[in-house]
């Protein structure tokens, strides 16, 4: 019996409508599903929910609950970017994610394109990837102070384009210190880490987010996990869950 809480629809950058996803989930034996489209971000509307559509988002999920509630539990979630200013008080849960570096009054995507990521690190961090990673983890660490954030999204997405280790060494002490400090603060506040299979599915890396050394550390200090597909098309729901459920 599967459960998945990181699911994107056509309300943001997903390919499928909500009812289509629900029907597919039911066909796979899913018992609980949480929609978590990207929160509205005022500086980049290319991938997120539009402000005007948020009431429709709630209304459609309410209708699906009425229609399928005897077969599956549906939750109204959101993937809240760190820099989003939209309130999350009415959602059942929120996934906290960092998708950008903020430099001055400008925002530069971390996980959109490798060339852009490299350019950003060269221009604003002097080519020092460890300095960029330190800024990223210092930012995600701040979710520890946001009570409404219950789940931490793709904790080490900063490594998305480093699958071959060509950008930086993930065994470097500076990198390890940065993620450990963030993980420790988040675990202390009871945040749940997702085992996010999206990068693994897309073959950008040989492991899920977060990488096994991070998962082992989080477990060693009492942290908790959930499985997440971070799906943008229904066929990717529950990807590799059978493989990683054993670890959980």
C-alpha cells in the first residue's frame, strides 16, 4: 500500500490533472496521496501556482475528496519555496524547499540548469562550490524556525549536477560540516526528511536525495523520513519505493 506526498499537477509544473493522478494512484493501490504544487513565487512565475489559481486548487481537491474519499485519503499540501511570501496556514502540510540563491535583490535557480548553476557559482561565489554549498545549507537550515514546515524537500539538491563528482568533492570537510549543521538543526525541531527519488529516477545521480551518508547521519541522531517521488507525471508515482522501503 503506497503513500506519496510530493506530487505536482498542472496547477504548477506537472503534466497531469488531479483526477487523472488520483485514478492512477488508485490503480496502484495507493491509500494516501498529498498534492504539493509549487507555492507562488513572485520573482519567477514560470513553474509555480498562480495566485489566482490557489482557491481553485483547494476547491478541486475538496471535490475529489467527496468523490473518492471512501477509497483514498487526499491531502492539500504545498511545496513552499524558502523565498515564497504566500501564507501556508490553510494547508494540511508544507514541504520546505530551497530552489534559489538570493544575491542582493536577485534570485538564481539552483536546480534548473547545470550551465546556469555553474555560471552562478562562478559569478557570485568566485567559483568556490563549497562556499555556494555553505550558503545553500545555511538557508535550508532556517526552515528549523518555521513551524508550519513539516517536511524538508530534497535536502541535498545542491548536488543535483554533481552526480559524477566533477564540480566538488562531497567528502570534503567543508561540505560535510555544512550539511551536518543544517541536518542537526532540522532534526532537533522534528522536521521530516524526504527520501526523494526524482534525481535517481532521472539518472542524474546513482542515489536518491539525500545521499546515503546524509541519511545515515540523520538516522543516527534520531531523524525521520518519508518516501517521496516528487512526481511531475503520474507514471512516476512511487518510483523505487519498494527499493528504499527496506532502508526505512
